[in-house]
C-alpha cells in the first residue's frame, strides 16, 4: 500500500535507532505495548508518547506528553486511528525526523504524501514487529563498552 519495496523497509529498520512511539499504552494487551516491547528487545531506543501517561514509566522508559518532548528522532511510529496521524506527521516533519511509520490499519495517504515531499521515508499500514521477521533481519551485537 505504501509503495516501498522490501529493501527500503529493511534499510529503514536497520538504520533507525531512536523511535518515538505515539499512542503508547500501559496495557500489555494493546498492540502498541507489544510493538514497543519488540522494538526495545531489538535494540531500539524507544520514547513512549502519551499525554495521559506522561511522567510515568512504561517498559523502563519515561513516557512523554508530546512529540516535541521526545526529540531528536529517527522515526515516529504512529498508533492512532486513521483520522489522527496528519498532525503527528506534520510534527515529525517540523522536528526533522527521518521517517514516519503508520501502524497496521492506520491509513492517511495525504499525510504520507506530505512526509515524502519533506524528504522523510514514510511507511503506511505495516508493523515493524511483522516486517522484521518477514524480512529475516538481524543486527550485529553492539560493541563492548569502551570499544
């Protein structure tokens, strides 16, 4: 749906380090919680964004109220309904994120178009926790401390 080929998605996942997860949830049954756990387990630095949970800790990370408080960012992962990602994408552009990722079921072609026009990589209607194993990705282990 987003027009990206497997190589582009793999490149994005392997070069991204710092992700703001908009719509983070403290409920372990919510998809955003599971995806955050997956991203952390795969070495990403994840900043959960949820104004209702601001200042709380979620999976060992402090929740921030807004995208502005999460920067600097490589990626903005968006768990919102399809009527809401436009403002988040616009904030990601303003904050100079490198990419935006609209989660499964989040469809906003106009926002994706604005992101791409601003030079961001834009993924729509996909999940990194699905794409990572589908593409058989792996990362080398981090260097030892002091290396």
